[in-house]
C-alpha cells in the first residue's frame, strides 16, 4: 500500500515516493549501547539506568544484543564494518569476558575490516581500572575514560563515583595497555573558577593522553540539575574564557582540535566519530540506541526501545526498533550540516552529494548567506565553518533547518 499523502503519480505507478539516497553506501560503523551505571549523575541525560546490570541481567542483555544484531543483518547485508563503539551507560561494568563474548558474536556475524577501531567507554573506578588489560586482550583497541575533573569536590558535586586519585591511576593503566585512549573532561563546573580549570588542565596535560574530549557542563531537561540547578555554575562569559583556556592548553600540548570538543595527536582521532560526522552510516544496537542506515529505499534513522527491560522483551518478540524515520531532502540538508560543520577541517563539498545522493543546489542561497555573515568558509570546494562559525555553531546549523 502506498503511504498516505504519496504523490498521485507515484500512487498510480504503484511506487513509493522517491527518497534521496547515496549512489553507494557510505562507511559503516556499529554502535553498541550498554545501559547501566552504578549511580545516575545529576547532569546526565544519556540513556543510563541505575542498578540492574547484575550477572543475570548482563548475560540476558548480551543475548538480546546478539539477537538484535541478527535481526538487523538484512539491512546491512554484504557491507563491511570499519569501527565499533561500545558506549553507555558505563560499559566497564561489564567484565572483560563478557566484552569478549560480545566482540566474538559481532565478528561471527559482521565482516569487521582488518585494523577496525573498537572503542569502549570506561569509568575510572578501581575495580574497573583492573579490567583494562582484560579489555585489551578481548580485542578493544581504544579506551575512552570518563575522568571529567581531577578536583574531588567538583567530582562529588557531579555525582561521580570516582575520585582524583582513581582518575590518575586509570589514565596510567590505560596508557600501559592502549596506544589509543581518550580522556573526557568537563568545564564550567559548579563552583569552578579559572584557577580550578587550570589545575585540571595541568594534570591532564602531564599525562600526555593522545586524545581529549572537553565539554562544557550544560543543564539538560529531565535531569536532577534541571530541577535543582547549582547556583554557582559559571555564566556564559566565564565559560567562554574557560573554553579559550582549553583551546590554548590543547594547542600547547601538541593536540590538534579536529572537532568542536575533540583534540588529538596525529594518528589518534576517533575514527568512529569521524565517520558519523562525515554522515557515514552506523547501526545502533542496544537499549535506546540510534542508527542511520542507507539502503535502496533511502536513508533511515532508527531508535531502539529505551528502557533495558522493554528493549529485551521487544527483542525477544523480534521488534528491537521502536521508531524509524526515512529522511527527506530537507532532513538530509540539516543533518549533514549538523554533523559535518562540527569538523574543524570541514568536509569536501562533494561529500554532500556522495553521502546523500542530492545536489548541493538543495542548499539554495543558505551557503552564500552564511559565507556573507562570516560563518562559513568562502572556498566552494569545502563545507567548513569559520572560527566564528564554530563558536556560534548552533546559530550556523539552525540556518539549515528551514526547507
Ligand atoms: S556515568 Fe556517564 S552515563 Fe552514567 S550517569 Fe554518569 S554521566 Fe551518565
């Protein structure tokens, strides 16, 4: 049956209305969501759930992930996977044996390219740190550690379950077992001043990590901080100054800023994230996981059931996906801009046509207007935000929202 509202010609021809799609599928990554945390941080709006996650839960959840992957295989048939990202939640609540079981199951069902990047997010707690060597043996190639700060008072106010000593020990352990690892930091924390941020930056810098991510604390709806907002969170001006200090420290440390909030030494950029920002495809499995898959019928965004129990029940019934949306041309324009303009180097303009099957003409006059306003690089061969555009990235990307 044609969909309601389908153009009359398409109805008469018995065809679906044409949806844009790339001529050949782009690079494909796999995202796996492990949804449990020891405790919910008051600022967190990720799909993370306190408690649960005991041994039986973890085994049942792995079974569900594998069944979910099998259900998804027809949509990505014949394609190779170049990157895997195991995120959460706190994936390091799963012991190395279970991560190995997960990776073995993935390898048995998907063609993982040689040298595929496999990232796992880890918290710096002591019992998790002792697992890092096991994760490397299980096949994880890149660790991302949620340090956030080295200030014990700040960590407590963020509701983190680790302290600064554990954070430093976790970085040391990661450096011993992983060539590629990331340290996540946050700034503009409750009560933080510039001197406090400088102390955090000095400590992370001393470890010479090959990759940092550095995010400003933001108050998200439906979090504890949204209901009880700490009164001493730095305002916009001090937060801007703090971010300037982050940029200066990263540059002094030999780290290149390659995305709004990501910094890396040469050869250490996160390949999974790069492909997502370049509008590549990713299959997302696990509770609440998002995915983007290109196929003959167009480009589809999927969201899986959010709550772990509901997700497991729906997977058992053969319905892991809660909602699915086919992108039209205006979705493509906005979503491509939203992702690609995060990259400091931008992307070749031709990538838009390669990844979407659409002509650059669909941008209309929006590109020229953004160039005139100093937000977009005037070089027509690249789509790249200027330094001003990066600073006001929300304003820039909103320009691509309207049809
Ligand atoms: S550890 Fe991470 S995912 Fe878990 S509640 Fe805290 S911020 Fe959210």
